[in-house]
């Protein structure tokens, strides 16, 4: 699939590129740093060792959008710009930024060593923003109190049973309720910031164990963000009084388990560097671990979307659970612009500041090498023109 019109630059072996650019067990297909923007964009259509990385996160943007918009056509759904959907839009923003930043980082990272660093800082930043987008959706749609009806038609016959279905109950045992109300979203934001700081650091120090650290660092937000889901899995469904809601919500655990499975498999690919570890050079262009990592992370996101949609549907099928009725009935605070977009904006501003700091550090380290690489590129172009 080589584009002849662009007279593409030659692809290089791992021995011909700066050590910074070398990926373990990938021997050929490297683009030399200092590509122009045009060269980078055209390289999406050339078989390089980044081509698969680009497409495996670029095409999923459209698949995700296709499944996402379905929600707004459901019966009983408010308008797409209603406050009820603010958390869902924040989730969309998180996923969209994650997939676009990741695919663009892989496409544009050959512009210079500094741009390469910035691309991956942005990549880590958007992963963290995505986890907070997920948490906002979990908080408002899978929150322990979400879906609690004021009057339960079948009061719990077991006085020692789970209080989630009790009339007038807040839906969660008090200590959990207090945690979720007060600390859940701030905790996810703090963890997201710790992740960005740690991952950016692995590009400048702790290099030897970078894949391990990056993978472990992203397990932490998973456990914090998923707490409402764990809680829901361990307690009685809050939709016991509404058969249609209950049946929609019943598919939630299955999607969550599959979401976890894909995350585990993606982590295994990212740490093990299989299959290229077994046959260095054989998977340089297609089929190396990072492409499988991208595919698995997207499948995990898709199952997460299905899980959130199942819960949104359960709420929509019980009009009493929609704000403002829900707010009056179960003291469930409805989403506001400040509690959703505001949180996201604050987080993104903090992440951008962190990225700017690390980019400044990277420009001091790698900037001086730019002129040397430029000269090398000119020499190679001259050789190619002979
Ligand atoms: Zn990637």
C-alpha cells in the first residue's frame, strides 16, 4: 500500500535510528525522526511499524461513536443536551480524546524527538482524562443510589438484608454512601493526576521497567473508578421494583466482566511484548504486541460503553428515577454542568500544566539533538536522490 506520489522516505533498521526511538524486538520499519507533518500524515498509508498502531485506535473512534449515539434514540430519553446526559457526554469526550490522542501520537511522533515525547505525554494525559470521564458516568448511572425508588412495592422481608431496596433508603449503607458522595470523584481525579505524573516520568527515568510501571499505574484508577460497579455487584439490584429496569440492568455484570477480561489481556500484551519477543523482526509491521494492546483496550472500552448504556436504559425505564423526580425521591443529586464539565475542565487544565512541564524538560534534553538529526536526514535524502 505504498504511495508513489509522495516519494516516501526510506524506512530504517533499528541500528540506524537513535536509541530513544527503538522498540524492543522491532528490527525494521522505523521512520527516521524529523519527518515533516506531511510525511507523517502520508505514513498512515505506508507499511511502517507505526501504521498498525495508528489505525487500531483511529478506526475505533467511528465504531464507538456509532454505538454511543444509539442512546439518544431510546424511548423516554431526554434531549441529547439535557443535564441527564452530561456525564455520558463527558465519558464520550474522555474516550474520543483517548483514541484520537493515541492514534495521532503514533502518527506524528516522527516529527522530532521532542515532538515524540510530547505526543506520548498527551497520550498518557488523555488516558487519565478518560478514567475520570468513566468515573463521572459510573457516579451518575451506576452510583449505589442511582435507581432507588422512594416507595418499594415489595419491602425487603429480611430485616437483616441489604437495605438497598428499603423504602426511602438512600440505597447504600451509610459509610459507603458518604464515601461515594464526598470522596469518589475527587479520588479518581487525584489518582488520574498521579498516573500522568508517573507515566511522564517513565519517559525520562525508570526506563528499564517502563512498561511494567505504566501498566500497574493504570490498574490503580481501574480499581478506584470501578468501586460503584463492585458495590453494585455485591449488593441487591436497586431496580428490584421495576421489572423492565431490572432486566436491562441484569446485563451489566456480564459487560463488566468482559471489560475486565479485555483489560487483563491488553496488560498481558503490553508487558510481555508477545509475539515479537518470540520472533524478533517477524512482526515489525503487522501483528506486534502494541497493536493487540490497542485492539484489546478498545474492546474493553466498548464493553464498558455497553455496561453504562444498560444502566442508563434501566434508569430511563423508570421515570421516577430521572432527575428531578429522583432528586426529590431519593436525594439523588442530578448532574450539573459544574459537577461534570467543570470537573473535567479542571482536571484537563491540571494535566495540560503537567504535560507542559514535562515537554519543557524534554525540549531541554532532546532539543540540542535536533540539528544533528536534521543534518543526518539531509544526508540520507541526498543519498536517496543519487
Ligand atoms: Zn499506543
